[in-house]
C-alpha cells in the first residue's frame, strides 16, 4: 500500500454497496474496459420513482460511501424506476 494507489473495486463490491443502500435495486455492473477501473452501472429501483435523474445518481453516489474517485475511478450510471412503479 505504500504507493498510495487505491485498490480497484470489483463489480460485486459495487453491486453489494448499492443493494445495501437500496434493497430492492436490480443492479447490473459492466466493466467497460476490462481494467477494473471503468464501470457502467444499470440500476432499477422503485426508490427512484418521482426523483430526477440527478437525485437518482446522488442516491447511488451516497450508496458508494465516498469511493468515487478513490477505489472507483469512473462509473457511468443509468438509473430508472421500474415501468410498473
């Protein structure tokens, strides 16, 4: 750990943090470059109903507990409420 480089996060860790904060979330994580650093997250949850896209994304960032920019360098987010919500 001496060089100050944070370890990358695994897709399972990202999914776990999101589901911990938003229990009904359907989460799909895609490693965009195969480098463990650039992910896309597709999250569907009834918790997003009536919220703006910015509010939805803020919920995800809060779920990740400050890891954005540290262990997690790039995360493209797509969030939505289920169509029947």
